[in-house]
C-alpha cells in the first residue's frame, strides 16, 4: 500500500458541523500487529438539531505510522507519512481495541480515496 502525507489538525479546536460541533482532543499511537497506528480521540455534540440534543466520544484512526511528525508545513502544522488501513479484519479488531481502551462509542477510519489520495 502506498503512503500519503498527512497534515495534523489542531487539537482542542471546535469545528462547527451541520447539527453541532466536534473537537479532536488527544492524539496517540497504538501498537498493533508489530506496527504503530496513529489515532485521535475526541467528542461530538449535537446541539443545533431540530431532532434534539446528543453526542458521543469517538476515535479517528489515521493509519499506520511510517514517519511521525518529520516536517512542518508553512503554517507550522506537523506532517507525517502514513499508510492507510485498508483491511476490514484490521479495522474490526482496531474498533474493538479502541472502544475498550479509549472508552469511545464510535471508531472511524481515514479514507484517503475520499480526500484526493493518489497512490
């Protein structure tokens, strides 16, 4: 699988969404099958929806770390080289691990093909 360049987001910044907001609060790595997986944990709040309030804690898995924070872009944001996690079996196992270890309700994976990824 090809690597891609990943620009790290700002932690603790509330991002407005259609029905509320979310924030990435923590970044970390997780050992998995002899490699390191990069992920974030955060929360989402539904507070501007006509259907009522809600929210959840989530994990956002970026992928396998190839080179962590090896450079910065022109704004000072860290840049890493990441390999996307494509295996459904790996995703299923990582979901179980992160739900148990990070105490989140939802685990999502970076989908580089939807973000202009070119292998």
